[in-house]
C-alpha cells in the first residue's frame, strides 16, 4: 500500500547546508523546537523523522553513539573549515 502525500513545500538549502522546515509541516510531523530529528538517506530520497527512542533499532543506536563519540573529537576550526562545503 502506497502512503498518501499530505503536504509538499519547497525550501532552499543555504550555503551551510541548512533548510527551514515550514511551520505547517513541523506541526504535522510533530517537530518541536530543540527536538532531535533523524536524517535518513536512501538512494532516491531523504527523510526527516522525529527521533523517538522507543522506535530506534539497535543498529541506529550504534550509529548515534558513534556520532556522539566523533563529535567530541570534531571541535577544531580546521575541521569545520575543511568540511563546511560538503
């Protein structure tokens, strides 16, 4: 069964790779200020999902833990400069 599309909006990506999620979409998805969001990349699309610990698989938890560990070592301005345009 194919999912029904509820909302389509167009946004621009900034130079830093940032986007703003329109308020109507945030409300529909349940995104709140300060909430964490999972960014999931597929071959043909990218999904943003509200992070809910009870629905996270063990593999996803391992990836998130790795991300936190790497972030502790990723604090230099040189690193930020080297990766800013990716």
